[in-house]
C-alpha cells in the first residue's frame, strides 16, 4: 500500500486497484478442606521428570506418540483398522508409555480471512468459522457473528461473554498468534457413553486425553478395569492415539479410614504420574480437569485454545442433570441448580504452583494453602479466579448418575465410605426395581427431593440421538 501512495503515481495506483478488485477470500473448511502434599504421602516430580523409580526404564523404553491427524467425524464403527494403540498392550505397560505434544499448529482450519473496508488502508481480519455467518462476512467488511458468539473475530462464546468477566476484562481478550495445546485430564470407571461423546466431539480441539483407571473402587474393593479392556478390544480405535493411560494398582492405606482421601488421591496420582509423561509441555498450555460426568462444551475449549488475555484459574458452570439429559437438578424452591467447579489452569500454575497436583486445580482452598500459596508467590504467578458460564449460558454439562440401572448399581456399591448418606449401604436402594422407579419418576434416592423434566442435551449428543438415546430418554 505504501507503493500505491508513492511517487510511482498512476501506474502503481492502477495495479493496486486491480489487486483490490481481484481480492479473494481464503475460507478454510473445519467444521472438605485438604492439607499439604504430605497429607497424601506422595512426592511430586518436577517439570520434565519422571518418578525416580521409573526414570531409568522410561529412558530407553518409551513409546512417544505424535498426533498429526484430524478426525472430523465418527469413523469408529466403520473403521477397517486392524491395529490400534492398546491392541497388544498390558495394563502394566503404562509405565513405559509417554505422549509427545506436537508444536502449536496454525489456526487456519478454524478461521477465515476477510478484508475490512477501506480502499487503501483496509486490513485483513480473522473470523472464527464456527461462530461466523460466513457468506455475510465475506460480502461485507467485518466478521458477522452467529447466534451464541461474540467479539471482533466471533470466537467468544456465550459462556464466556455472560460469565464473570466485566467489560474491561473482556476488552483484554485477544486472538493468539498460535493456538495453545489443550489437555483434558480425568478419572474413568464405566462412563463409556460420556467418554465416547467427549473424545469424538473434542477430538480436533484437545491435544491429549490423560486418563486414570484404578484397580480399586473408592470404597477399596478390587474391580475390573473395564475401560482398559474395552480399549484393548478396539473400542474407539481411531481415537486411541491421543489417549495416555495411567493405571493405579493399589489402594492407599489412608483411604481405608478417610473416604474423602480415597476419593481425591487418584486425582493426585494422575497428575503426579501422568503429567511428567507428557513431553513438550509449555507454560501457557491449558490443563482442564473434569470429573468423568462433566463435559465442557466444544466452544469453551476452543476459546481457551485460540484466545489469551484472561486470568486463571478458571471455573466452569455446568448444566446439571440427573440419570440422563432429562431430569434437571433443582432446589426446594424449584430453582435450577448448577454445578460450578474450578476446572482449568495453565501448565505453569499446575506445575510450578501446584506441584502437578491436579486435585489442587479443583479446590479453591489450595490457592491459600501451603506450600502452594508460597509457590505461587515465589514464581510470580498471577492468580485471579474467574468463571466461564452462567444459567442459560453454560460452559458444559454435568450428567450425574447417567447410567443404565445396572451401572447405577455399580456406582452405588463403589462410592467412597464418607459419601453420606452412602446409598449403597441400603439394600432396598440398590434393587433394580427401585432404581428403575426413580429414573422414571425423577426422584432422588431419598424419594423426597425431585427433579424437573427438561428437554436438553449437549449438541454432539443430541446430534447423535440414536447412539446416545438411552441417556436422552427416560426409561
């Protein structure tokens, strides 16, 4: 443009005009208080380190996985793959496994470029394709946002726009030059439908799914590793390359007398053992911790991936349903109850502030508990908690007890000892006839608290109705 305005005069102006007329748009296809670590009786490896007992064998016996494929639809049921990651694995092989993150990639698959108005001084801007009315934006000079999206690039979802940020804080949000890497971390048991929906919906947004399966229930009884067995038999074979599996093969002694310790310790172990096995982590990568029945909306994760200028840790507001996506949790006055929990932080905060303790991401009190408080201060980590989501503008969904009757029985008998009342201790509550009755009527196990009928489901689950109909329709 400087040449157009220079002394080269009319000839350059003509050339500039022709270039402007010939401008094309490149559109890319996409579509309860806890104590210090000593309370857990564990040590925390530092950045890049493995537990000492595993370091030697890990050095020469590592399967580092690089992922550079994007799967845009569910090909699992029609796949012709004859080999997959877990096919020939034994549970114990997890100790020699690792995952190498790829370098941050271009955002071109998720954004398109358009030219703003201005014959000479117009500039190119980026529009988030999923949040943009593409045709209107291409024919105009700005990103035209679809319903549910906001901001200059139309990449800020309702959940962020109507979360806890004030207008000044929103104004600091900017589009990153390169996307962040996103890690999802969770404990798994028998939440097969929810995990399948999660990994298929989030596949090209999340860089690695770090999961832990235990040999024991939270009550301390030995159980089958149903998740691993399914993966070994080819379940989700097209998606396994992004799964890093951690196996907890013992029940901590403290868990026998402290049910809340038994419930929390696997989260500590997941961070302690899992995060050092993810190679190439950087300070600003985002770690998301969810319970297995909490699924963030894709748009929530996309925002964290593509934008910066916000603080941490980040709480998510989930829409809370029970037994399926049809009974809405409500209080005694009939008002909707939500689930709000801390769910995301940068690797810098998790590693240098929380010593890789993923449970600390979840708990607000850890920010003011030693040694985490001192770590955060010494490392100069800025901590300003905020929230994504509000009623009607959720960051995701929490589908509690979303199982078949048989799997609800399993959950009842697996619950930790201090989860009072522990309904698994009441034989009548475990009977299939009783469970069927409350699933149909929308009553809780106490038969006092009731839920409100609602027609709701996350977009991916709703768009795959036949596959997930058992958690979409009451029995």
